[in-house]
């Protein structure tokens, strides 16, 4: 799961070239860092940034959808977020006749706002649970710790669950498992589309400009969060009312001037800025090139179908944008890591550390162990990328993998009828979602291409036992593209 946590990133000047930067958890914001922020122009107190007992900036910043950041900008629950964060909801509200993704949409009153499947999560509080986690794992070897970790997490988070008020906790490890923090969120489920610019504005520059600076795009969309009359989360209902938030961000129309203080407060996911040189080399040599090539293939076949039919274009628009987003990111990441010689810089840092650590038993073998572990993992790293970005990049294969839960329930000797019904219902729902969302012609080509590439690019010792022999016997030579097309077509028919 992608790590999601509230953090602050700040820059000294929005318009000047000189800037300071960093990423901090609000509850762990050190006094020196805060003092530096004040010197740069911050006019908020630490308690205004983050407070458990009083309304603060944290109450106006929310997780939008699966992991975007949104902000409340009115006492009527109005949300601003990025255009790409609302992309799926805008596409879902659209049809070929009323294509809001292409033409834009604005509700002129609340009755015109459009229901969505989105949720938003407000941070209720942050709790350091390191002591409880470590006590639950005390004395266990690493492999046993990994097995028991989710059980320990659940024991802690179960104590904060409050279904009536939409509260639930999630625990994340920080600083490479040196600290464990629980985030308690309140989830609202009635989120409605209020407005979005046409795609020509909201996605101006497309993937050419994406992840570049400066950008000249109207990357925004507008939603509203609703709840019950007493402010509690609820499913969509005409009886629900706009949420009155604990805090909202006032919108200024004064504009900016040179030297103005700028700060980003939100949910960035995570950071690997302390990655070792071995990790950088693996990214540059194997992980990123494999990911980019696999996503490039998926985009190619999706685009082929999208340009043929407006309905297919609308159907695949959100998935296509999501694949393209990180295709561009990882392609750019590799280029920048090479351009700025990050691998060489990391090597120099590590050499300096090793000199310092010499004669200190607790430190001197750290990087020798890193080297050994990366050497052991490297032969399998491309395999993982092919599974995550290739095999599971096919909607059909991803759906097929979801059936493993049903299989596990069916072969379980002590499974109850309730267990079987739950697994069957989940499988039926997954099948329905697949049929509604997938485009079979593009999926067939993606599945054929990735199966063939897996056969060619992944070491034979890592191939599924017997799979390729069966495909060869049934469909033809494994070096012939026609074989894979016939196999993929039959796979689609079966499922």
C-alpha cells in the first residue's frame, strides 16, 4: 500500500530561484525547522499548523479519493483538488452526449451537483504507537515479525474504530521501521462534483508538460462533501447537507508578489531521499526502464482503441491518464538521477560514512550488508516489475488474480457457508466491475504482449512451471506473436 501521511514541504520564495525545502510530519516539526519557516515569512503558530484539541490547518487538508490532496475552501464543504485527481469522477459522470471531461462542467446550484463514488478522509489525530508495536513483536525473528505485523496493527487500530462517526486508524512504519505512527481518519462518502474546466484547460500540455516546471495548465477540479445534519458521514442521500468543516482555507484574490512565502501542506505519499547507491543503481538499470517499457506498451494498445471510438476513449480515459502519469514520472526520474549524478554522489556519501564507521562494530558493516542484500535481490527485480506493471497491468489478469481469494475459500477445509458466500460475492462483484470497465480488444493485445515479453525477458528459472510448455503445445511456437494472440484470445473467452 502506498504510504499516505500528512506532511509539510516549504519554499522560502515562490517566485525567486533561491529556496529551502524539506518534508516533515507536522507533529514532529522541530523547533529549529519551525523557526526557519518563520524567518522565511510564515505567520502561523505551530498549533495553527497542527493541533489535536483545536481546529487547525490539518482540519482543512484532506485525502481526496485514493491518495490525492484536497483542501476545504468554504464553510459549505467546498473542495479544491487537482484536475487529474477528479479525472475518474468527471469521466464517470460523462457520456458521449454530455462529455464533461472534454467540455467541462459547472453546477450553478447545489441541485445540479453530480453524485460520485469518491470518498474524502479528514485527519482526526496522529498517535505514536511505536511502543505498542514493538511490544507486540518483542523477541521475534525478522521473518516472524513480518508475519505477525498485520495482526499487531489490527489489535491497535481496532481500539479506535467508530463506525457511526466514520473513524478508523491506519498504521505506517516511518524511518525504515524505527517508528510506527497511527493516523486516525474520518471518512465521508457523499462527495459531489461541482465544477471542472474542459480537458483542454485542465490537462493542457498533456503528458509532454506533466511533471515539468513551469506548467501552464488549469489543473483543478471542484467538489463538495456532504454529511448528515449533525455532521456525521453517511452514504449519498438527498437529505444530506454540505459539511460545515472545523476549519477552511480562505481564498485570497490579492495575487502574489516577489518573495511571498510558500508552503505545501498535504499527503505526498512518501520519500526515498535516503536511498542507498545500490537502490539508485537498481532503479536506473532495471526497475525504471522495465516499468517505462511496460507502461509504454499498455498505452500504445489502449490508444489504438481510444482513437477509434469516442465511447471507448471516454471509458479508458481515467485508466489511460493514470498509466501515463507515472510512465512520465519514472522516465523523468531516471533522466534526472543520471543528469545530476545521484549514484556517484551517494557512493561518495557512503565512502565517507564507511571511513567514519571503521572500528565501530555497530556501524562498519552496514553498507557491506546492503551490497550483499541488493546483489541477492537484483536477479528478481525485473520479475517483480513484470508482475506489477505487466501481468497485473492487464485488467483481465488483474481480475483473474482476484479469484485467488475465492479459490482459497473453496479449498479451505473448515470454511463456513458465510466464508464461501463472502468470497463468491466478492468474485461476482469483481467480474461485474471488470466487464463494465475493461476494453477487451486492447486488453487482449496487452495480455499477449506482456506474456510474450515475460517469456523473452525473464530468466527461465523464474518462469511458471509448465505454463509455457502448455501454451506451446496448444497454440504454437513461443517465438511467434501469433501464438500469444491466440492464447490471449482464448484466455479472454474463458473468463
